[in-house]
């Protein structure tokens, strides 16, 4: 594990315990069992969603993406702002935004219309 990944315990200390797990040549960063950040090549990316994307976009923070078979795929993780490495309040704010996005992503989707009726019929 790189020194950068190890340093994230200090960066996000106000969130409580975080864990780093190796994955795909990088690390997933977890809090309370949910992956809220990703580290690739010592660059931190935070989970983003429709509720938080504007925060990242207004700062020009790029999405994490990769190339496969000549096509670029972008994931729902955006580069973290630099100030979180110096300001623990900002780290907490951005970490919380990312963690809440991870919680929303894991929430069960509401089923509507014919699919809901079909599912309801199977439950009987």
C-alpha cells in the first residue's frame, strides 16, 4: 500500500474509521462498509452522483475513466479537490458528500408500473 493511500486515514480522520482495499491496480476507500472513494496512481477520486455532481463540475474536477477496446468509460468518481489534503474540515465535507452518494447508490430502486405489479404478484 502506498504512502498516499496510508495518508488517507489522517485526511479523513473526522469521518471515523476508513479502510483501503486493493482493487484493479488501485484501492477502494471504504467507510462503514461503503466504498466512497477510489485511488488510482496516487490520485484520489470521490464518489459523485446527480445530487453532488455540480460541486465537482464547478471546480473542473475530472471524472475517473479508463480505456478499453478503444472506448473511454467514465465512472461515477471525480477527482478530489486539493484543499482536502490540508484542511480537515474540507476533507470531512467532501468525504461526507462522497459517502452519502455511495449510500444513495446502494439504496434499492423503486419499482414502478408493470414491473411493480409483477413483483407484487410474486410476493403472494
